[in-house]
């Protein structure tokens, strides 16, 4: 056939039939996508309201006095029955018939007593008059009021008095007296999906998968994208980033919340939902529990495995931002990917390692942005838009900060709408409707993740409790977050400051370039949506009700990408002849901003939560000399001069090289400071121990007191007798904790004036292996005072040792202008006398107080013999031990923690608190502390302990709890199931009381 001739006309019947079939197929596929999308959206929206099984727990008590820690403190329903004989009490003395709080408590409990044979009832700090002759009493309470039935008169109705708070069931009567209580705790979150709800969730997921397939197969088509430019440095850079992330997994510090997050997951088996364990009445974290549910697979593992998901998220984030954002936006730049790696590590290392959800938010946000950029370059964009929708929806299910993914989608809205409106084989309204429905179905995967195991009522009640107890700050209080970032503690460490400040400088520079449309002239048209995605994170943080600095971890993906793109953009702006004025302005203003940001960041300390601070360089000082603004100005100036000379004295590149050099150099310095400091100060006692602090801490229980040698007496001058603190006695067959004073011999110089002390000689027996001679000291030896121990064999003195506190492992911040606050400890603490001189059979103490200052005093107790026992051995026999949240991450092997579930919490027999003591939200009723009843019901006695090999470190405290005459949790529970709707359930908690 002649190549220039016209093609043969198509066979009319065959081609027309095929064309008609294709059109009908296209219509069918689009209608199917529309129906599948709408059905999937409907299933996801119905999930919060779908029927569930509510598990109702009833608590029954009738018998001995016991602890009963309810969470929330008030039950949903409360019924107390007191028979007539019990109500008469004991005529000859006041009698507690029933009390739900500790003696003398100011909480809103129930207290029923008898005095002179007459009953007296107090409900919620309000006395309820009872009619004369009352014999027998029934108290019925709920969220909307109380009814007191006496049997001889109409019920006393108290609509404004809800159920009493319950921390214990106390009575002075014999268990046979017949006093009983039945209470049902609130069960907002104790739900399980019905078969119907599970089917809805599965259907929504299946329809979402079908929608994605339909988008890929029948979505709009576009011209083929230009071939991608590949850098030969990509693989080496990937390996370097992966190596750093693996190293950081092993040596990096924990975050402030790792212990809290770990316990919310570990307690899932006890309560059946992701609760807060320590506070907020153990309210559910619903609906933002996606990461916690994924973490359940490794909940019982050690720290390295628990943090491994965040390291994997970090590596995936890097691959997405390097390939999906930086490389396509900076096509042709060989330096873009290496630069991005430095910025990524500088932003990810301070925030990205741990159990908190921010690494997942950073990954989801980066995946969303990368998919949206890919859609704009792809020949089949609909599939990438579907992946972006699914990623955005799932990111929202992680934490409130995940809403930034929706803001990123909004930043790409013009591009997305342009792609959705591309014509196809069907009418445009149908095509757009089908595509929107499919994308909506994929986005609703977030609703499935949020409500597959939660209900509408559960989310409303959880939100109510979070807002009631706080922190719940307004948008206008966002400055609190930046005040914390500029603090001198772990919230404001230099590396955290640096990551945020560098991104803020990049935002300002990118905005200036976008306003002047320089991104078009330099071949980076994708700058505005990337800038909008980063600004979206800061915007979402403004409305997030809690203002903690670790939320900045959401920037760890798109933030580094923007930094790398801005540096490349600045270099290209410098090469533009038409932008010389802009180059000068960007160079000067950007250089000054970057230098100020770097210096202000490194003015913060290299501070991290315990035990990361032990032996860490710059833990209590600025990171000198990197906190110097002139240093960073010099870096920028040298970079500008060098670039000016290298490009044949063209001013433009020299100007714009200044901010880029400062940004890159500061990021590299931040990475090196982090890695170098933790490599040189790695604390093997804690980080490499299989069971963390349980193996690194030694407990010093009392074994025996040393006694004075007959005929020896103390010689006090200005020292008066005093008492050492109570501590647990050596263990006996009894399970109860008994408190003793380690020695009856103690003296103090707390009276005004000076003085001296020479104690009697104490007989020193042979010290067995695994034991040590110790004494208690208070005050500050060496600060105008002195304390020495003298050893002797008979009448022959063998030597003298001066006792002083070891240098503290953690010092207050050394402010460059105000200096360092004076460190020091004055409370009672234990000094050990290791390895007495050979042959010594006695010792005595000599103390001098030559200080007239108010805090210049000294107190000392007599020597005792203590055993040195690893903490894990003590915990093995201690029973349920509550490890407070700042330390719980460092007890990975500990399993005997008090279970919280069904509206009650088990009463701990031992407490492990941080160095600050019991000032914790777990015991604070104003924060909904789940264990708030423990300080009121129990006396706590500290067992002395120490961190092995770190004498100057205060690791925390081990306390044993004694509940006195109260048994522990001596009540019965019964659970039954009830089918309810997702919008039904118990009413809100009555805070008013």
C-alpha cells in the first residue's frame, strides 16, 4: 500500500459496535466507582453509630475494710445497704458504719457514722439530715442525683448530689454486720464491636480497595511525564541515612512520653481499649489510636524493639521525601539529595525516635505530599490521588496533629481539581462525581481506623474528660509552645530548637521567593504547595489544645524537604541576572535570620530525659561555641566570599550562598553534636542492660543496726538528738509493710549557732559479702560543715575518711548571663562506707558545723549494716508495683504493674517514682490521676537505693505502701454484656458534685 494514501475507511458495523461497547463499559465503570465510593463513605460514616457490645462491670462489697480505687472516682450507679442493727453502731463510741474515702478526706465521698447511737450521713461534703428513729438505710445514687431511703419516711431526694467518689470501703463493724455496696463504674469505653459493626468496617475497607483499583484502571489519562533525572549519589546517601538511623536506635535517648505511651499499650489486655492508664480517669485516647493499636504487636518487647517502628518510619520518610519531593522539585541539582539528608537527620533525630505518634504523622504527611506531586507528573494521576487520599485519612487517625495532612491536600487543591476535571469517555459531571466519590471512600479509611473499635459516645466522653482536666489551651496560647521550646530543660534542648528554627527560616525565605515568583524562573514550580504543607503543620499546631514541643516532630518529613528545596532555590536565584536585587535582599536578610536562628538554638542545653543526661556534654550549658552569632555570621560571610571568588566574581551567587551555607552548616553541626555526645557519653549501665534500671539500680535494705561499744558515749556540742526517717523493716513472713527507724542514734545541728559532735564508738562486725556499712546524712557536708568517719582496732586508730556528697550527675542550667543556681541536697540520704580498713572493729563519726547560714546545718544517723540487692530481685517479691510514667520505659521487663480496667485500678504495693518524688499526675486528682487514692490511703516508706556506678545520680525512689487496716482490693466484680448503639451509653461524668 502507498504510505501517502488515506487509510481504508473503517468497517462501519464492527468499529461502531466496538466504540459503543467502550462507551457503555466506561459508563458502567464510572457508575460502579460512584456507587462503590458512596457506599464506602456510607459504611465509614455509619461506624461511629453502629451497635456495639458494652461490657458493664459491677463491683460488690460486703465485708472487711478495703481499698477500692475507682476510675472515674464516681461510679455511674451506686447502691449501699445498711441493715438496722448495723446502723445502731457501737453506743459507747463513734463508729464508722461505711465510708468511701480515707479518714479526714476532703473528697466528695460517702461517710456514714453513728454517734450516741444516732446515724449521721455525709454525702459529697454535705450533711444529709436523717429522720429520727431511722433503722435501716438504702442509698441509691447515679449521675443525676441520689435517693436516701430510710424505710420510715418518704425517700430523701437529692437531685443535685451525684454518686459519691469511691477510693475505699471502710467500716468499723464486723463483716457479718451486713453492710454492703454494689457499684457500677462508667463504661463509656468498655465496648466491643458487634458482628454488624465488624462487617461495616470490612466492607468499607474492601470498597476503598475497589475504588483505588477503579481509579487506576479507569481514571483520567495525561501525557507521559518527562524522564526522571537520577543522581548517582542516591544509594550512598540512602545507606548513610539508614546507618545513622540504626545507630540512633541503639544510642538515642527516650522521649518524655515514652513510658506513658508504653503503658497505654501494655494495659490494653486489662481494659480492652487504649486508655491513658495514669491520668484522665484512664479515658480512651479515641479516636486517635491507630499507632497504639499497631504497637500492640511489640508491646511486651524491650526498648530497642519498641522504638524500631519509629526508626522504620524514619527510613520510609526519608525515601519518600528524597525521591518523591526533593528529587523531582530540584531536578538537575546533584547537591539536593545530600543536602536533604543532612536536614532530615537534623530534624528527625531530636523528635523521631520513640513511641510517640509524631514519626507516623511525619511519614503520613510526607507520603501524602509525595503522592500529590507524583500525581501531577504521572500519566495516570488518579491512582496517585487515591493513595494521597488514603494516606491523608490514615494520618488524621494517628493524632490531632495529623490534620495537617488535610491542610496539605488543600494546598494542592488547584492541581487536584485540574486533574479531576480532565475529560474522559463519559460526561464530565459523572466522571468528576465518580472520581470524588472514590477519593472520598479512600479518605474515609481514616474513619475506619478511628471507629473500628470506638463509638461516637466514647469519643465524646473522652474529649469531655480531656478538656475538663487539660491541658486544653486556646489558639491564642500557642506562644506557650515556643516558650517551652526556649526553656532550658528537656523541652527546649538545642537540637529541638535547631530543627524548628531552621524550618521557620526556610518558610520565610520560601514565602519571599514565592511572592516574587522566583520559583518559576528557577524551575521549581512546586514550591508553593510544599510551602503550604509546611505552614499547614504550624497552623494545625495553633489549634491543637496541648502545647508540647514534641508535636514539632510532625515537621520531620516536609520540613527537611522545604529546607533542601530552599537552599537549591537560593543558589539558582543567585545565578539569575534579572534577580540581582532579590539575591542581595535574600542573602543579607536570610543570612542574618539563619545565623540568629542557629545561635539561639545552640544557646539551649543538650538536655534529654533521664538517664540520657548522664555524662552528656553540654547537658547543663549552651552548646559552646556554637551559640555565638558572630560565628555563624562568619560562616555565611566566608561562604559568600568563597562563592563570589569561585564564580568569577559574580555578586549574585555570593549573596545567596550565605543563608544556604549557614542553614546547611548548622544542620550538620546539630547532627554531629547529637551523635558525638551520645557516642562519647553512652551509659552502658542503663542502655545495654536487658531490663534497664531494674538491673542498674541497687537497693539497700536494712539488715542490722550497729551498737555502741560499752562504755562509749557521744560528745555533742551544739548537736541535739533527732530521728532518722522511717523505712521498711527487714522482710518477715507477714505480707504487711512494717516501718522502723534504722537506728536510734541520730544528731542534728539545726539549732542556731555552730557546734561539733563526736559519736560513741560503734562495734563493727565482719561485713559479709553483698553487704555494706552505711549511715544516713542530711544537710550539706563540706559547705561550712564537715563529716568524718574514724576507724579503729581496739584503742589503735586505723584511719579517717571525710564524707562528702559526690559531684551531682545533673546540674542546673548554667545561664550565660545569670550563672548557675547553687546545686545541693539537704534531705536525708544514705552514705555507704565501702571497704573498711583491714582489722577495723569499731568506728565513730566526727561532725563539725562552722556555718552560720540558714542552710548551713548537718544531721547524721548512726551506722547500720545494709544488704546490696539488685532492684529486679526486690520487685520480684514486692507484688503490684506502679512505675511512674517518667521511668516506666526503663523497666521493660516489669510485668507486675497494677492493672487498670473495668472502671477500677488495682492498689499497688510498691511505687517507683522519679527523682522529683510523688509529685505526679498519676496521684493528682486535679488531673484525673488514676491512683489518686494511694497517697490518701497508704503510708509510703522509702527503701534506700542507688544507681550502680553513678554515685552522683539520683535515679528515683522505691517506696513500699502500707494500707494499715485496709485490705487490698477485697471486693468482687461481675461483668455482663449489653448491646447498645454507638451513640448510646452512660451520661457524662458529673464534675459539679
